[in-house]
C-alpha cells in the first residue's frame, strides 16, 4: 500500500511537477480552442455537402467520411507528421495536430449533423422555401437550429472525445498536458505526475460526462 | 522525374515486397487485441449493467464512479499510467496485456452505460407483467428485459466498440507490435515513407468494412424500431 502511495500519489513529486503540467494544460486548452471550432465548422460543411443535388459530390463526401472514420486518429496524426516531410512539406507538431483533427473531427461531427438534419421532416424545408426563403436561408434559419437541438447530446459527447484525443498530440512531441506529465514521469521515475494530469482531465471532463449522461437518459425516455 | 521521386518515397515496390509479411503479421496482432478487447469489454459492461439493475446503492455508486472516470480519462493517459506505473509497485505486465486491460476497462465503462440506458428504456409494465406470471427477478431480467434492451443498444454500442478497437493503435506508444508500431519503426529504419503507406492501407482494409458494417446495422435496427 505504501509503495502504491509513493509511486502513484506522491504529493512532493506532484507539487514539483505542477508548474510543468499546468503549462501543458495551457497548451491542451490552446489546442482545444483551435480544433473544436475547426471540427464543428468542417463537420457542418460536410453535412451540407451531403445534401447537394450533384450525386458525385455526395458519393465522394460519403467515401471520405468513411475513410476518416476508419483510420484511427493516432494513425492519421503520425502519417501526417511523419509522412508529409517525404513529400517536401514539414508541418510543425501543432499544424500536424490541427490538420489531423480537422480531417477526423469533420467526419465525426459531419455524421452527427447529418443525423440531426435527417431528423427534421421534409415539410420544414418545404414550408420555409414556400415563404420565400432561399435554400441557404431555410438551412440556417429553420432546419439547422432544430437539427442541432435534436443532436445536442451527441455533439457534446463528441466534443468530450475531442478534448480527450488532444492527448495524442504528445506522441508528436507537442508539449500539451500528457507530454509534460510524461516528461516529469521519466525524470522522476515516478507515475505521480501522470496521476496529476489524470486528475486535471477528470476535473475538466467529469462534469461534462455527467451532463451528457443525463441528457442521453432524458432523450431515451 | 518528380513522379518517380513520389513513387520511391511512398510506394517503392521493393520495400512493399520485402516488408509485406511484417505488416501482415502486425495486422494479426491488431485483430487479436481488438477481438479480445471486444469480448472482455462487452462482457464486463453487460455484467456491470446487470449488477446495477439489482439497485444496491453502495455498489451502484462504485459502478457510476468507475464508468464516469473511464469515460472522462483519455485512454492514452491510462495506457501510460498502467504501463509505466505498475512495474514500480512490482507488477510487470507485457505491453500487449496492458493495452488489452486498459481498452477492455474503457469499453466496459462505455458499454455499461449503454446497456444500462437500454435496460431503463424497457417499460415498467414489462417488469410487472413478467413478475406477475411467476418469473423471478433474474428470470425476468434474462428472458424479458435484456432481449429487448440489447436490441435497442445495438447501434450506439457498435459505434462505440468500433471507436475503441481503433484505439489499438495506442499500443504503438508502448511497443505492442501492431500495425502502427511496425509501420513507424520500419519507416524510421529505412528512411522511407512506404511502410507508412502500407500501414495506412492495412488500417483501411481492416476498418472500412467494420465502419460499413456498423452503418448497415444502424439502418437495419433503426428501421425495425420504426
């Protein structure tokens, strides 16, 4: 028991790792602030592209969605970061992370928006158009507000997943929270800094997970 | 000229021929870990959901804490914590076992939540009707409630299971010889991106059918319910 406390819950080591881990938290938050709006916007474009009249566009977008849902995000990130230099492009770790997240998140958010849009009856489009709104106006003022409300639990729960996924950036040496904590771990030969980072993730995400859980149960009834 | 440089960096035929068996072996490791995780994770989730339906408050509180924690923590944090933490307290697990354990616990948490939502969504009248015909609590659960609950959980459970099996790629960080690990070590050994291309193709070959299968299940079960 003592060994567990000194190896995992060592307060002295946690205190000395705290500044480094907090700096990492700052980077994690910066990544979140960039990639979440990017993914939400990309997903919206993807979902709208699934509704254009040209069948070619729909087929291509659907294939891209399935491709980016099939490739694990870490694989995508590493292939971008390690593969692009062979094509003469050298993205920084931050750019690689943003690009990988844009591609992955647009596919996931896109599917959620699509489900939301499909949950709105054809009559809403027809009614909106018949009042003289253009297709774009009908989408933005009538259909999307209702669609987003219907899939809000999924959007929030996917956003939790995105925040968790930012930890993958540690693999390409972006100094976010897990990278910083793991650096402290390797310097101290002690797992407590990672426990500290885990606690910070819990403080950030536990309330949201609870919220999602309640929203989902309410929808289920 | 430009064209052949591109082929040489990303699709070099000699490298493809030489390292195809390695990538295939790595695919088997990925499949093996993924299947083990699916079996143990879903079993754990179902078991906990059944335990939760007995409604012992202290036990349910523990289940909720476990589920919330494993839904809130990034899996990579857990992988590193278990892999680097346990040896310090005298427990040495091979990296493959660590990956299996962590992903099973994560899938177990998500699956419990989904099965539990399924159980809750079966109407109270079903419980009462089953009990009034003389079935016990366990019989009601096993023969009446779960068959209906599980049907409702198929689409969300499939999506979650696919997402978590893709996390087998995290094993590359702790040296499990799965696809990503073999592709990146070969890539840095050769200084050529061809193994990365091969790895990407291996993932697409494995998971595109799975994603399509998930989509099919989703529409099929959605139609049945309507």
